[in-house]
């Protein structure tokens, strides 16, 4: 197993240059896909309102103004028993606009996967997972194009109890047929011993001690699986470790590489969250780490993909310092989207306001290994009933339409 080198260690406020095999373009040619910010917001009776707003020009001065897509008040829909995503599931037009995915808990504990096509605004059942041992509480669903056909699929990570205290996950793929999801296919069974750097993991309760992300990391137009794990910092010095499971065409497999983040440098699993962000213009997504600071401020770090030795995560560098100006890690959420149409994904931050409502901020990215620009206000949602505590945001990935 590969041990982290000095490149994998955090040096605060210093950018670490990482060889990516070629110099990035000054500005990648943008695709014709317009990213949309989707927001799911609770209704007074507990149902769901789905809102969306184009954000492809947010970094160029166009305000973010959500429009209502669907109101889900009947049929058992509940905000607190659902998780939402967005993706190109039922393409209509060129370029298509993204649809909504709703993973909804059922009375028996199982799952229904609903798609709300933007063309109709009406929910459709695309997968019935109420049998076969499926559990909404023990699974999470992620959106990504696993087969490169320009239609988003769903990847389910499901907790698996092997007995005698052994817990792992099964990773299932639900391929998009154009009108539904095919029967799930098992792409990986992962036990703690299978994780690169496993000697630094003393326990593993999925979704408590680990986080998962799905997206194209190596630039082959097929979604991969990223995993962040809580590490035993007290015993071995690491607060968390990052691993990557690449798409082989029918499975997710790791190369044995891993990168660590040391507690002595302030890294904490519980005080961080992750997202995938295309930062180099080549269609390769890096790992973006949003980390809480003393006083609840924010630092944003990038960890790029490195293709050598089978491919894996590389070192980190500081992308944005948001420790002043009223920024709150616990009062904000971040999503990645190309908001200035330069072919690279920037950040959008949705930030709660003390007086109620939210503000939407844009952080533009000039290029890899460069700091993001100062946040610019692009959306004012302080009126109209918006509530940070009862809403979630997603952005459909534009890379499949590049």
C-alpha cells in the first residue's frame, strides 16, 4: 500500500504544484450544456417544491432567479423522507435541461426512485426497490453517467452487514434506459480491509464514517466513485483518508493509492465536506474539500486527480480563504457549476442569513492551481419564504455534453 509522501500533506496557505501530465488550456472550449441549480424546498404540509435556475452566466452578472418546476404535495411525497438529485435522465431538446431525481422512503423501509422530467413536471417511477433487501435508511443514491451514453445513471451505495461486527457496502448501478432504470447491477463489494490505507481505519459505519461522491474523475467520460474515510487520528496521525475507485466499464476498482490528511495540520472528518469539481478544463474532476475553521469560517482546498500508477488523488492546495466577512461553514452549502462558460467548474455557495432567507454567491475559478476569485453576490433569496434549514441544492453535471 502506498504511503503518503510530503506532497500529500497539507501546508496551510501554500499552493502545491502537481504534475498532471500536460499544461492546462488557458480556457477550455465550453460545451453547449447550461448548468442548472436545482433546489428542493419543504412545503408547509411537509411536501416538496422543486425549483431550478440556470446558472451558466451567474459569473458574468446574470442573477440566479429560481422558477418553480413541480409541487409534490400528494401521493405521499415528503421532504423529510426523500433525497433529491439532478441529471439528464430523459433528454429533450439540444442541449437538454436536467430532470430531477427523488429517492423516496417507502412504508416498508424500501425505496422508490422517481424522475421528474422537466418537460412535464410530473413524477414518474423509474425504479421500484421495495423488495430484495433494499433500505432507504441504509443506502444513498448518486447521479452520474457510468457508460458514456450522455444519459445519467444512478449509483446506489448500500450498507451491508456481514455479521460478527463486519460492515461493508455494496455498490450498485442502475442504468438509464431512457424511460426507466434497468435492474441494478453489482459493481463493487467493499469491506474495510479492501480500502487502501485500511490500517488507518479502526471502524467503518457507512455514511457516518465515510462519504461518497460519483463523477468523472479521470476524464474518460464515465463516472467514478470517490470515498472519504474517517481515520484514527489519535493513534496514527490522520484525520481522514481519500481513495478513488475508477470505472472499468463493469465495476469500480481502486489502484491501491490513497492520500492522508493529518490531524496535526488541522484536518477533521467531521469538520469538512467534499464535492467533485472540474478544475483543469480536461473533463477531469478534482476533489474539493470545504473545511470548517475556528470561529466557523471556511477554507476551500482542491485535491486533483493524478494519472500515474493507475491513477488516484494527489496533493492539496488552498483555493479560497473565507475565514472573514461573515462566512459560516455550518450556515453554507457549496455546489460546483461552470458559471462563466469557460469550460471549468466554479463554486456556488448558498448562505443562510441571520434575518432569514439565503444569499447565493459565485466563486469563479481562473484555472488549476490558482486561487478562486473573491465571492460575488449573484442571488438574493431573503424573501419569498426561502429557508436554508429546509432546503437542499444540486447541480447537474455538464461534462457529459462537452
